[in-house]
C-alpha cells in the first residue's frame, strides 16, 4: 500500500503530478467536490497543530469526504499509555486514510506496519514533515516556475526543524540547486540530512551564521521558528530564541524576486511589516498546503492497492543496536523491532529516526 512518510516516497514525476492536480483543483473546485464521497480521513494529532490538521480536514471535506480525529495526546488514550501500534490497529479499521502527527521521531514507521489504510506523516518530532514540503514546493513552483538553479537559504532552527529536513531532501534532486544554511552552530543541520542529501550528492552549499551576509544571494529564503518544544535544556532555548528576525531593513538587501517562505507558526522570526512586501509568500504557502493535501488524498486513495515504493535502505533487525536518540519512537513503544540500516559508508542508523547508532 502507498504511504507518505518521507518526501522521498514520491518520485519527481509524482510531485509534478500532484502540483498539476492541485492547480486544477484550485481552478475547478466543483469538479472534485464529490471525489471522496463515503471516505473518511482520520487526523491523529498527538502534538499541537493549526494549519496542518485543519488543512487536512478541510481538504477531505472539500473532496466530499468526512473526517474524524484526535487533536491532542491528552484527549486520546495515548494519555493512558496506549501505544502507536495499538491506536493505529484500531483506527485504521474505522477509516480510509490516516494523517498522523506525533512528537516521537519514526512514529509513522510504526504506524505503517500496523495499518490497514494509507498513513500520511503530518510531522514526526524533529524528523520529517513531507506534506509541508508539498506546500513549499507548490509555492516555489507558482512563484518561480521551476525548481532548478535556485539558491535556497534555510534560516533558524535547522536541527529540529522537520520542515527543513524534508524540503532539503526534496530540493536536492533538482539541477543547479544550492543551499545556504543559516543557523547558530548549536542548531545546525543534522548529519542524516547534510551528509546524505547535500555532501554525498556534491551539492554546492555554505554554512553561515549571519542572515544579513547571506540574504543578497538568495532566490528563496525559508525562515523557521526555533523549536522550543524540542529543547531538553530551557536555558539553551532562551539563549537562542531570538537568533534571527527578518525585518524590512534586511529585505532591502534581498533580490527583488526573492521569495520568503515560512511553514508557520511564526513567533518573532519575521516582522509583521514584512507581510506587506510582495516577496512574502507564507500565507500563499498555507493555501497551497490545503490544495496539495487534497491532491495527495486523492492519489493515495486511488493507489491504495498499489505496492509501496521500494525503500532503498537495506533494513535488518539487530537487537543489540539500541538507538540513543531520546526523541526516537523506540524509547516509548514497547517491544519494538530494532530495525537498522547501513549507509554508503557502512555506518549503522536507526531505521525509525535515522540517528547514527
Ligand atoms: C511546522 C511544524 O509543525 O513542523 N508547522 C507546520 O506544520 N506548518 C513548523 C513549526 O512548528 O515551527
């Protein structure tokens, strides 16, 4: 069965098809208004969300389907200690597709093994957020008309920013893309993304700590929130929280056709004054999010019986390899299979959260 756990579960052609469908939905919404009649989407959100959950739910409603869901861990049996696997075993018997957000990295991989229906990862801890990437890609396509030869600046919390990880993995497949990684050293991009999707692919990139210095070279500036909820040390968050603020003054040094994206919510990373600038595209991005989620729901329900895209990682089970990432699903799910894989350099990674073991 097809699922969307990681943006790499979709081929480049499939991403193009989703954008084409989303553009058609935007033009002709009535054509799709009964496409999912009789189908139910479950939104299992064990972490806060406004845009992602509501855009999934309104996407299904606009397709003529229905929705059911939980909007916090505290309102579900997760608060009683129920596992992801048991929750999904049950819920997947009630609905046709599940969108799941979970604070633990790799939780959707557990869900997929226990599900009778397609699973969509709506954000797993600080790991991945592939449907936000679909929104980002549609926005880039609308404003730039291409994904090639773009210099993309990613600014803020590149360590815990799951949207950044998925966007880099998606953009790393296009010709001529360059990355400018703008963060304090403490919040720099993790190796599971930097090594495999930038360095090993020979993509041109630089790592800087100053937004002012980088901004003039960028075609796309992707701002992010410092992910307070992922910090184990609150003092560290307090120290880093105001690292970057994009304001009108900094925008003066940017190209006239640079676009500013942000997955939102913003705290103070972008001054509200920037909203009036034509280059600010983060609200457009939220609208693209709903359209791309509509296109995705249609695709996954249609292709429900097609085989999953083969995972290029060669997984195996090694009970002696214990993942030490405190944010990994293996720390909370009982009797979980210790799946691992080796990368090109023969380094062993946890198959759930990708950390080096
Ligand atoms: C992001 C997320 O949840 O990862 N928001 C979103 O889904 N639109 C970004 C964030 O919370 O900072």
